[in-house]
């Protein structure tokens, strides 16, 4: 396993298992690119550290494990995937100290009649008070895919703020109709909807993972 201590904004191509560390009090932002790769990624965020993860994948099964090791540690994890085979994204977040925060957003487009699974598990043990753990998960099926979301909240403490949501389905007909009523073709409307759903920063992703945007155009 390759261990990396994050000391600047990083762009990392995931081609092996990784161990990523945010040192005490550091604020870091990283972009992970997973092109057809299965891997396990471990994160450690030390006291007062903050980590923002922008994770883009194509046809990958990935397991991410986050440990919030000290008071005030936080992680914001945005995961976006294009899926054409049977794949799973698993994320575990361990709130190992009080006053820690996790926010997870996982979005996927399931292209064919395949399986896409999101398995999201934050853990807050007893006596780790004043933690925040929120998650929002959505999968768009372009065909009759076998999608599944497990938006778990494993909390054993009362003084915690938490929320979760899960949506599996298609883009709303009224949104598609609105775009087409403005003169866009159906294909162009779908491309706009998928870009807005899957990509937070078009210019950044175009620079660090252009294959992702090229794949979107082919859908």
C-alpha cells in the first residue's frame, strides 16, 4: 500500500491501494481518478484537520475507509461514477473523536442493465458527542439497472446531528421537457443533466480527468 501525507492540493490516479494522511490542523483538497480500477483507500484526518475529496470513477469497485482521529477533524467526500458493469462503492467513516464532521455525497449513472451499489456507513460510538454525519446518495438508471443504496447511520450516541437520503430512478420528466422546450435535442438535454449531476467543477475535471467527460458524451 502506498502511503501519502497530503501537503498540498493533490491529483491522484488510483491504480493501487492507498493510505492518505491529513496532518494535524491541515486543510486539504484532493482529486481522485479511478479509471476501471478496483482498490481500497484509507484516509486518516488528524485533530483539527479538514479533507475535501472529489472522487471520479469509471467502471470501478472501490472501498474507502476514513478515520477522523482527533477533535475537530472533518471530511467532505464527493463521489461520482459512470457504471457499465457490476460494481460497488463502499465508504466507511469512523468518528473516532468528538466534534468531528462527515458529509458524503455519492452520485452515479448506471448505464446498462447492470448492478451499481452504494454502501455508506458512518460510525459514531458512545461518548463521541457533538459529531455531525450527513449523507446524500443518488443513482440515475438509464436502463433497467439493478441499483441499490444502503444509506446507513450507525450511531451509538445521543448528541449527534445526522441525516441521510437515497434516490434511485431517472431524471424528472418535467426537467427534461423544460430543456427540450428551449430548443435542445433529447441527447443534448441528457448530457446537460448528467454533467450537472456528476461533475462539480467542469473545468477542473476537464484538466485532471478528461476521460470522464469523454465517457459522458458517449452515453
